[in-house]
């Protein structure tokens, strides 16, 4: 049953992190705005994520500093103390996010139902959002919009970036006849990362086909080190920009690229949101739940193989968020599998 038969005046979105989940949340927010153009939207999120969404039309972004401890909560509540929302969409079940809801005033506080809730989130909400039959995280987020009263619709994104980022990316992306492959080789958590040797074989294959290769990523040491390993294996074959871009430059680079290759990390979902084909590499999380939403057919996954090896059961018989614990699971992905997928994407996308 819909909460609103008439457009609400104001809603608050609570989705603090991570970057990929925030990318998915954008589609839900924009579905609400598309159906109710007059609604005022306030979005509480983390510092890095705020840089991605700060220029979204019609969205007032409020930054929550989780590193500030209790002071971060009091600052947030002080900033919102004069606002009374028609609805709060508590889209992150982490306990620290639930604490933030205590100082946010709203008639309805929507949260996940029993199937998807955890960390006691149900204690902080008064409306439970029915979980959809589909596994994907984004389908769960879109269910919030339907509970409000927005008709079911396919997720769509509208993302842009400053002219400065566009100009910068034009100086990086090959302007000749070469196609451009952006590889974001590392996630912040090492167990999600594939091997430098595997990437090197894919790069060699792409270069032989005339592709220009660009490495991207954050300044995290784990990302820098993997990029350096790849460079050593592929001398003079890549442009390594890992640690040298801000988030809007990364978005522009992904937008200008012909194809992206990455593991389970934020830029995978940035590519999906900006409609750049992406090959996602997965082993620890079920890509049917966390993969790039519109490009799941291009995922190279060892998840099912690894989860059966670990539990003796297929994923269909396990709890929906079951994660592979083996930290070597990504090494189950073979270079030839990724090369074959690269060739398939080139054929299907006419690259």
C-alpha cells in the first residue's frame, strides 16, 4: 500500500556509503524526482560520496562525518534540527546509520523488512519495505520508492560532471582511431582484487587489437601497488593514473572510455550509471546481488564455484547476502575467461 496519494513535500535519504551503493541509490532518488518533480530531497551521505552527488539537480546534500564519532552525529542533528520530513528513507542498515536517524524528524521512517534488514535496523523504522523477489541491491532500493507511491519503473540515471573534468579527460583519452579501455584494477579490500598477471594478459590482448589502456583508481596504497605491478609486467603499454584523479575526473574518464574493466568496486557502478559498458570481476559477493545492474551479462564470476566449494551448496540454497570467505577466491578467475568476455563485449557493443 502506498504511503502517499499526493506528492510529499520533503523526503530525506539516508545512504552514507559505499560509492557503489550510492550510485545505485541515485536511480531510486531520480525515480522519485521524476514522478514527483516538486518534492524537496535532502540526502545525508559520507564525504567522498558527497563529491559524486553534490551537483545532482534538486538534491540538498548533507555530509555526515563518520570519523568524527559522536560529534559527527550532533553536527548532523544540529544541521537538520529545523526540518520535519514527510518521509525518511533509511537505505543503509548499518548500526551507525541507524543511530543517525534518531535526530532526523520524519513522520514515516522507512527501512528494510526482515528479509534484508540487519544490525537492528527494524528498531529505528516504523515502515518496513517489502523485499522484492529479485536479488539485486538496487531492486531493494527501488522498493522504497514503490512503498512511497512511485509506480514501478526500470532504474535510470542522470549523472554529469564539471567542464573542467571533461576537458581533463579529453586530454587523457586517445583522440585517434584507438578505442580506450579504462582498467580500475583494485578495490579497497584486497580480497576483492584480481592478479596483476591476469590483468597483464588482458592488456596484452587488447593492445594487440589496437586499444589504448588507462589504469585508474584511488590513492590507497593497495591500489597504487597493484597498478605498479601491472606496469612492470606491461612496460610502455599503459597510462597509469592511479591516485592522480578526483572522483569527478574519474567519472569523466569512465564516461569517455569505450569499456571499463574492474572488480567489485565503486567505479564499476559509476560505469553502469553513466552507461559505459563494464566487465565486472566477482568472486566474493554474488554478482546477481551486487554486480553492475545493466551489465550483469558481462560479469566474469567465480562466485558460484567458490561458494559451492566453501559450503557444499549452490547460492540458491543460501541466505541472499552470503559471502565467500576464501581470500584467494578471485584467483579462480582465469585470464582466458576475461579475454573471452572482452572479445564478446567488443562484438556485442560493436567496439
